[in-house]
C-alpha cells in the first residue's frame, strides 16, 4: 500500500488491486499466444511473395492490438496504481541508460566486428538482424511503415514499461515479502534477498537466452532503484527511457532483433 493511503484495504479492495497489477501483463503476454494459433490454423504463411503482409507478418497487426488492449486495461485500473511519490528521476534516467547500454553492447560488438556465432551467444554476442520489421508493411516512405514504427514505440516505451514495472516491482516484489498475509501493507521498495532473487531471475527468464545477462544486470539495477527511491514511477521511467534508447538504436542500426 502506498505511504499516502489512509485506510487498510478490505479483502475485496485488495483482490481488485492485485488483479489490476497482474492482469495487464498476463493479457499482454497472452495475446502473443495467438501467433502459434495463427500458424496452426494456416492463417500465417511465411511467404511474402504470394500473401499480403497481414498473412506473412501477422505481428504487424497483432502487436498493435496487444498494445491497445493493454492500454485499455491500464486506463481502467489506473486508480489502483501507486504512482506517488514521484522522485529519483535523475537516478532513474542514469540507471536506464546504464542498463540498456550494457544490454546492447555485446550484440553491437558482434555486429560491428563481424564475429562468428559461438557459445558466447549466451553472453549476448550474437546476431540481432532478424525480428520485427516495419518494412513488412511498406517502404520507409509510406504511411503504413511509420504507423508501424509509431505503434512499436508506444508498445515499448509506454505499455511495456507500465505493465512490466506494475507487475514485477509494484506487485511481485511486495507479494514475496508477505505472500500469506496482507502484502499490500508492505511498503514499496522494501528489500529482501528472496524478493530480489525471485523477481530478478523471473524477469531474466522472461527474455530470450541471448538476453539473459543483459536482463540480469538490468533487473538488478531496477530492483536497486526501487529500493533506493521507493518510487514505482521512477522504475517505470527507467524502463521507458531504456526502451526509448533501444528503439532509437534499432532504427539507426537496423538491428531489429532487439525489439
């Protein structure tokens, strides 16, 4: 519960607050399950010469749908989130830049030096040339291309930063402190080794193996930020800044595997 709350939450209020922190991320991830369904049903066909973009690149419409649904849920539950106090903005910006630079540096070194693939991929030294490509919907001088890019940035910078931090730091970090009791009575940013290890490792394993090291370092920095600032907003800002820088890096280098 926020330090600004004046009353203890009732059982129903606590349940609603928990749902508000968990549901957006789970629905966000759940929409991605439609991709294999589209493949099994034959809607998705990996052939851009014979099929329109919405058949050979369904992520181009599925990701915007995912973004819109998540935004609706976040707006609906907006009163359940403890965005106050707003503080630690400076350190959030610094940590965001530090975390994302560490994350992309191995792949960048791989890219500019022409390294061969090898066991070092587990440290992030691997190709990032394949991934979400806005060019699937048109050339970079088309409206559809820039609409795809715009939605991608909204997804990364706004939606991902909100749903992940609201869940990982806003909910799970507290839940692990008192999962059998009233975890909403636990102050945001309270440190424990159990919550650090569980939250950070789960955050790490939610990413691909080549991103494990970057996610581990980034997750540690975000957990540290939560402990230092006691501010969910600072964690969201850190995530948003990191993803914004990542998106700009992708647009400059074409390393679309990062997003």
